[in-house]
């Protein structure tokens, strides 16, 4: 789900500035760097203008997280100051984590990118349609070209039980219809959270374990990211910044029944470590070494 417009504009502005400044500032980024000084100067005005209570910025350079800075408050009601280790929900950015989990299975030879997704499904299958389900491949699911609908799925209050993944895909206990092939696979790009829900089922059916357990062990732990998760726990909520909507009204924490589409909760610096691993640099080298080690049999 895209953030409220005011926050989205601020995020876009920060992303642009970070991209531009990273090309011009030296590697030894410290609190005295021009970019850090510019943030310290401009951020209070930006937060006020865009009605955002607080923000955390991590600076990545040469494939490493150099520093993280916090601005504003974690909660507009209590005025508790924002902290660099505050936990945030990263929304649909979490789809990149799912893509990594899938590609790790591809590298291990357990998934073929161009094989029909039906080859790997054990608990759910496409309903009959005029289109060939064998044309729905892993590659097309990753690139949103599989011909599927369902832009996204609703969140659930923490007090409500979550439906199973099979129920979600079948349109049960959701505000969404069953996942169906609506267009010829490969014919168009159509953003599909439903496709990434299917990728979660692929990960679980191939590995025989829950999505979160697999992702934590195979993707996050090699990066040293151990503080975070895909569901809100009391520990994470105690460390989290309060979600806010328009007019700074606080939102309740909510969980997604489909973790793969964007329910990862972590600090900004930890998510930045994952981003840094996508670049050339120390984090990428470390991850490549871990992933290249022989796997121990898990039975």
C-alpha cells in the first residue's frame, strides 16, 4: 500500500536527494558531512510542511550503511522523540525481500524461473479459465506480467485471526475475489499483490516451512538483520514509530495475512543493510560468501 500522499512526497524527495548527494560526497560520511548538515537544517521544515511527525534516514555509500539519523517524534500525541532504531513497516518495499527469497531458491536449483508456477503448488491451484495456467511462470510473477489481478490485500486488526494463505487466494475472509488469470500471461504489466501471494505459497510449498522462518534464516540472518519480523509482536510495537494518517491522526498497528507482499517491520538502518547488499561493496561481498557456502542437510 502506498503511503499517504504527504508522506509519499517526502519519501520521494528524500530518495532523490540521497541519490544525488551520494555521487558527490566523500566516503567518510560523518555528522559533519554537508549532506548530514543539510538534513539537520531542512528536515524540521519538511516534516512540518508535509505533516509528517518524524523520519529516519540511513545513508548508504560504497555498498555500506555509513550513518543513520532520526528527526521529529515517534508519536504525535506523546511527542516521544524519534530514535535511529525505531521500527517501521516497510510496505511493498518488502516485495524485494520476497524476490530475493525466490531467487535464492533459483540459485539452489529448487525453482526454475521459466517453469509454470503450478509445478510447485501443493495447496492451491488456479480456477478454470480461458487462459493457460502453464503460462503463469515464476519469472512473470516476479515481473508482474503473469496476467493476474488483485493489486493488494487488506490489513487486519491485531485482535482478529488471520485467514490462511489458501483462504486468501480463494477469496475467503477477504475483501478481494479469488485470484484468477484475467489477461493472457505475458501480454501486459499489471501490478499484482496476488502474484506475490502466490510466490509466498511457492516458497512455503518448496521449502516445507513458513515464509517468515525461511526468509529470516536464509536472507536476513546472513546480513546480520535479527531485529525485525513480518508480524507485529509486543517487542516490535514497543520499539515502533506510531503510524499516522492525514492530520497526524494515529493508526492502529495491523498485520497482513500475506506476508510476502509487504509486511516486514524493521529499523530503517536494518532495511538499509539489505539495500546495501544489492550494491557492490562489503555487504554484498559478505552475503555472496555466506550464500556460496555448502548447505547442511536439514533432513
